[in-house]
């Protein structure tokens, strides 16, 4: 089977069918206003992704509260946002009714920006701090997640992605560092109360099996006490808890798991691999395969960090460009049971039409991500986010941002 045939093969996700194996990652764009409703620019971005032919698209992290959030202009999902979100979903589905479109629900917790919101935490990390969450606080936050899921359903979304990755509140709750003696911390049973009860409540409130529930999970956060480590004070990788987590989510109705790693505010090169260390991407395929071995065959595992493979000009040694390019290597991963779908994040900024171009035999027209990570610089600076290499407006945004806010010399600043 050619890589084209493999990548364009349909796949069942729960009772639904994605028309191919391309999955668009949740990439925040900072394009909203003080209401948190989708702007016209946001709407057009997701319509472009739909027209580009991806099998499944995740909406960027949409916050269940305005009180604690990482982005000033962040999408929000509360009762007042339901009508605008409904119109937004209608337009995306009109652009391509075959693409599955899910919402990534989030709360920023300790990485909420204190310049315009309240930073909160289940247990402070050195250098971060925040107001200590009470059990009542968490109960209210969970209510907000359930309300958000129902809004997503009413708005016409095909499902939700419960964000348990990248240092947001979901990952803060489950990591070993959350070793407080309280209802939501300490023991494994207490730390998983947050995601497990949310899954159960959402499925109970929305019994429609066509409404997909999944989760994005960081396999290893890469710092002492982070998720995927052997304990509160250890950075040593141990996948025991990540495996148990995804199995528990599966038991509670998750039909897909998006594999990821790291926490961008701490270990960004784990989350999105740096062009200077492209071989880090191979670790993501290891984690994806470990996830896949741990779940039932029908549970879809979506692998991450395929953008670094580009067109084969990726800096990887001991392998040919033909073998290591995104399309060929992505197909190899599908054919060798590494994962069931391949996720594109930064690459989706560079060229939202990659799946369509592949289907039409126009691979030579694909615009590849250069891994310059200027999109991340824009995100950190709270500016509108896009590909500064391939989109003129995004380049102009970068010039404006550097003029007004300064130049970030290191992407983790």
C-alpha cells in the first residue's frame, strides 16, 4: 500500500467515521475579543482547515471560565457564547461536512496569566505559585466543564477533547506533585477523581453516543513530580500512571486519545520538538505506541509531533529524506501499529490544505513548516498567531509585536 493510500484511509472514531488519518491539533490563535466568541478570522481559519480535507479537527483550547485563563483573547465556552459558537460550527461544517470537529475544553490553572486573570493551583510549583484551590473551587470548575460540554453538543460540535496535557489544570490535577492531602490530591484515586468524574458526568449528561469524548494526555512532563514520573520529587520517566489513566478514560467512554508530552511553559522542546533536536520527535512515537498497546483496538490513538519530519529535510541522521519525510514516515507509523492517526500542529499553520493536496496528487505543492517557531513567539506575546513564513498577515503581526513588545530571543521565555 502506498503512503497516499494509507494516509487517506477512513477510520472509525467511536460510532463516527473520519475520512482520513489526518488530525489537526488544537493550536491557540489569540484572535477573540473580551467576549471570547469566535472572530471572523478564527472562523475563516477553521473553515480553511475543513476545506483542506483533514479527517478530524480539534478547536484550539477553549476556556470554561474567563476568571482564569492563559490568553487574553482566548475562546470561551459559557452560556453567553452558545449562539455565536453554534453559528461558528455551522460554517465549519458547511465548509466540509465530512470532517469531524471537536472542542478542546480547558482551564489554565497555574499557568493563567495574572496580568488579566486569577492564577490558581492544586499545589504550587516552584516559580509559579497561585491561589490554592479548595475542594469547593474544583467542584465549581467541574460544573463549568460539564456545562461547556453541553454547550459544545448544542452548538453542533462532534465531540470534546478533555485537556489533560501541557501544564493546564487537567494535568496539574493528575501529576504526582499534587500530593496535598485533599479530595483531589495525594493518592492515585484522588488525583484521577477530576478527569474520571468529568468523563462520567459528561457522558451521563450527553448520552448521545455519536457525540465523541476523548482526551489529550502528556505522557511525560519532563520535570520532578510531573505527570509520567515515578513520584513527587522525581523526574524519572514512569509510564505506569499515564497507561492507567488512558485505560480509565477508555472505560468511561473515551473513544480517542491524543498522545502528547511536556508542558510548554517548562519543557517546551518536549511538547513541540525544536528543529535543532529533531530526534526528540521519535520519543513521541514511542509514547504513542505504548498508549496503543494499552487500549482496545477500537480506541483511536492519535500520535503527535509529525510536523518536524517535514519534506525529509529535517536534520535527522542515519536515515534518507525519502524514509523520514512526514508523509512516508507517518504512513509507516500507521502501518506498524504505532498510532491510528497522525496529528499536525505547526504544519497546519503552514498549509491547512495538506490532506487535500495529497488526495489530488499535488504533494509537490505542499508548503512545509520550517520549525522557526515564530508562531510560538506570537502566542507567548499574546498576539494573533499564524505562520509568519507562509502568511503575510502573520509576518506583519510578528514585526508589529517585536516593535511594540520586544524580541523573544529564546522561545521558552
